[in-house]
């Protein structure tokens, strides 16, 4: 039985309210949220927000892109200190983050800052893995869409470079942060499901791990969302003014999308979701995996969700296209903001031509406006000349990709989609939400923006006995406290 479900059930339906801290690390920013949770309480207060900016470190013949986990951990502790001063009786802490990236340890010591998934080294790993295991077999085994930075490709690149020679443990980012908080090495299943190294039953795939030449000992014991890992390390507890023994550190849906989907106020039997931040994760929630040739061709993935649900989804490039374009314009000396560009873009006519938001050329950091212009030029099409025009074509291209992915998710899964829920930062983008409704031909319900932190807090609260019930019960609580904004399609589905 799922430990998260047991926590609330054991209390027999409770009415008390308590506080938890949700550490939510996104691909471009992180936050520590102070949440109050109860049977009819769901309040979220930001304790800290900080940038998550990768760094380039020279490695012999090239600048390699790495995360800055040490800096993030320092910011996390600052945020937890802020929560402790407000809420010394905090019940628990849990961490979620972006997927696929990991740290390598030896004797409990991190061997180096983890590589960032946008680093180009994983391309070599793709070739190495596919030489050992055919892509169709990988899909049958793990049910994952092909992304060149999936953990198994990164591990293959690390093995070839000798980076695994000294390692005795592999921990995905949220598991690594949890280890630094508690000293306990565990692997939470929802995020582990993104590695490509789990079986259909949610266990480490020992046979595949061996075929890829990896040591089984690298991989920590698996646990479910809602599992108590342990207390804060004494050295940390001494620096954070929590009362008594301090909070328990536990697991939630540690893949940020798994936590976000918990807080989507939807009827999963007839709705799709888009968790829209740096990436746009577009899909439906299922009880069982869908592993078919059609799904593989459409690059749909089966990732683990809380309570054993399946997140059947496709990755679209997401708001990265806007944020990286904005950084490029600002690097050029243009005094523009996303808010001003969106306002200008909203006054422009709908563009006649769109670009493919799934094109892999847009994955790496750099001059995205130039790459988008090249995409148009290669097809003898005219790219927008102004930043506002480029923003409008990005918005419409993303909305088109979202609408097509929703339609394909419905066809492949059999879920009739009568509404699309957009959560995350994209829920603030009215132009994107309306364009998605127009192109999909169904209503878009936008919000909550902080769905990931809310889902994190809800699973903690349930495990701590502050509330009870299944995901539908948790989603009803979200709907009562965070009513979504509704966008009706203004015209028949476009495209």
C-alpha cells in the first residue's frame, strides 16, 4: 500500500492544521514555500526564491555546462531558516526538482558538480546506449519518450569518460538534496521513472543496468512518495531554529511534474494538463502505462506519478523559448521586458506561419531568435523582424504544439479531452492560454501557478496525517482555494 495514503487514513479523517516546507527546484529558479495544510486549509507563502543558473566549467577541450547544486543548497538552507523563524513547529520538509540530472558520490562525498542536461556530452551517450539496446526495446522496457538527455544516456557518457570509475552512488537532484539534509541515500520512484532504468513494475531494471555496463550498486533503494526519510542532520538542526526534534524530511513526487500534477484541479477522466514552465509537459493521467508503436512514434512517455498513477505525456520546449530569447535581446542591449513584449505581441495579428517548437535546435542555450529565424529561412518563409513579432510567433507556435500534443494524447490514451488545465508559470501568460484554447478548440483552465509547491505540500500533509484522501480529494481542496481562470476558445480550432 502507498505510504502517503496510509498517513492520512491512519488518522481516520483529521481536522487539525499543520505546516510543512516545500523545496521546489525548477530548471531556471528555485523556491522554498511555507505551506499550511489541513482538511480545509491550503495556504502557501513564499519564504525564499532564487535563480538556478548553470555554469560553464572548462574541461580540457570544451566548456561543459554544470548545475550549481552547492549554491542551490545554500539558498535552500537560507529559505528553511526563514520558515523556521516563522514556524518553529514545522511538521516536515520535502524536495522536488527537475528530472534526469544527478550527482555521483564516493563514500558520501559529491565527486563534482552535476552536469546540466543541456550539456552536449549526452549526444555520445545516445550512440553508446543504442549500440547496446535498440530504441524500440528501450521503449518497451521503460516506456519513456526519447530525449537525448535522459539519465541513461548521461550515465553512458559518464561511463565512457571514466566518470563512474570512482563513484559508488548515483542520486538524482532531489534525492541528493534529501541526502544532504538527512544523511540517508534513497531514490524516490516518480523521479527514478525518468531515468529509463526502471521496469514496468517500478523497480530498478537490473538486466538493463547490466547490459549498459553499469554497476547495480550505484542505485539507491527505491521509496514511494510520502515516505519519511529521517530527521535533519544534527549539524543542520543546530543552525535552523526549529522547535524540539525539528521536522521530518520526507519524499513527495520528487519529479516536479509529478508534484504539479497532484495539484491540477482536474477530472482526469476527461481532461488534459500542461505543466508549463521552462518545459511544457503535455499529457493525461492514467491508471496504467500505454506502450505502443504509435506512442513511441509520437514520442509520448510513461512516467510515474503519485499513488501509482501514470503521467502519459510529451515534452514541448516550453517557456524556455521566451526566457532564452529575452536573455539574448537583453545581451544585445535592448531594454525590453517580457511583460512589455507580451503586451505588444497581443496587439499584433495572428502569424500566418509557425515554427516547430519541438525542433531540437532550440534545446541548447544561446541565440534562439537567430535559430528561429534560420528555421524560417530554410523554408523560404519570412521570420518576424521585431522582438514583439518574435514573441507572438513563439506564443502561437507553442500553443499549436500544445494543442497537437493534447489531441495526440487523447487519441493514444482514449481519454476524451473536454478541457485543458495549464498550471505553472504559463498559467500567468494570458496570451498563451487564450491561443492554446483557440488552437485546441476546448476551454483552458489556468492555475494554480505554484502547482508544484502545492502538490509537494499536499503529499507531505497527507503523510503527516493533516488531511486524508485520494488524489481526487486533494484536487478538490486545490479547486476550493485556487479557482482557475477560464479561457474559452474564441474561434474554431486553428490549424
